[in-house]
C-alpha cells in the first residue's frame, strides 16, 4: 500500500474519529431507595413491614431486657426485710406494685402459702418454681420473634425472586425478544435480585440481634433463678423458726422436793415426813 492510498483513507476517517470524541458518555443513573422499592416488585411492601417490625423489636428489647426489669436489688432488700418481720401480706401488696419477674414469683408463692395454711413448704417451693419457669419462658419467647423474622424474610424475598423470574421468562416465551422485550426481561431479573437482596438485608440484622439478646436472656434467667432460690430459703428459715415448739417455763427446785400428801398420814402421826 503506497502513501497515495493511505492518505485518502486517513482523511476519510478523521471526521469519524472527531465525532466519536465529541459524543458525550452516557450519564450514570443514580439509584435511590425509592427507585429500588418500586423496582423490587409486589413483595417489597411485605419486606418493608418486616423491616419496621425488626427495628421496633430491637429498640423494645433494649428497653425491656434489663436486670432491673427482671430482678432488682431494691426489691430483694425490701422483700427480705418484710419476710424477716413476718409481714407476708405487706409483701404481697408490695409485689403488686412492682413490675418485675421476681415480684411475680414471690407474689404467687406467698398467695399460695397464705391461702393454704396446711400446705407443706415443698408445695410452696413447687409453686414458686412453676411461676419461675413461666417467667423464663416469657423472656425466651420475646426474643424468638427476631429469629422468626430472620427465617421469614428470606422466604418472602425468594418469593419475589420467583415472581420476577416468571415475568422475565414470560417475555422471552412470547417471541420477538428484541427492543422493549429485552428491557422487560432485564426489569424482571432486576426485580428478582432486588427482592432477594431486601430479604437477606432484613434477615441478617434480625439474626445478629437475636443471638445477642438470646445470650442476654440466658444471663437474666440465671440471675432470676439465683434470686428466687435465695428468697425462698429465707422464707423457709423464717417459717421454720416460728413453727418450732417453744419450751415451757422451768420448774423451781422446791417443787420437786414438796412431799405428796397421802391419806395414810392422816391417821398415823408417826408416818409424817415419809
């Protein structure tokens, strides 16, 4: 190829290169949360509700799962003082005014003991243990809601994924997969991926906080068991102390030396003093 051939070809391509350089690059599309929500499909409202419930539960558990809400030092000191004074009715009234798990256990045990005077202390302890198991179950059940959300949210996202893929393949199966149909197929795939990501984005924080609160609940249950055992032991010691028979007054020594009168000494003066 000679210079006479190369020069005309270069002159022909120069305008095309200039136009290519002047063509602006396509602007990047900014993706916000509202756009993702709208593109996520029909399951996004359900996932939004689950996300709100997750946030509310997490904040609520931070407020409720505290040691003072289960067993407080103030309650233990006042309850122990009332037991030592045998003021069981006063302690029942005090438990009514306290909103904590230990108060419910103490109240149930004392109400059973006062209403059933012939009950043994083993039965009173059984009542306290049953109420303690119920309070521990309530604490565990509260935290389990986060685990339920962690299991449900991915399933909801997966359902959105299936719906999005169904829409996409319906567009393919109609034929003429060109132009607008290609855009519809891409929209269905993106809908599927967004729903899956949203479900996982809700499930992961829910499971992380569930593990955190579960460990906290186990510690609170352990503290509750220790406090109830301590209070029941004090109650039994106080009841046993008042139930023990009190010894009678000691007899004087001269009472043992007083001769017992007999009808034989009335007629025989010589038998006096025998």
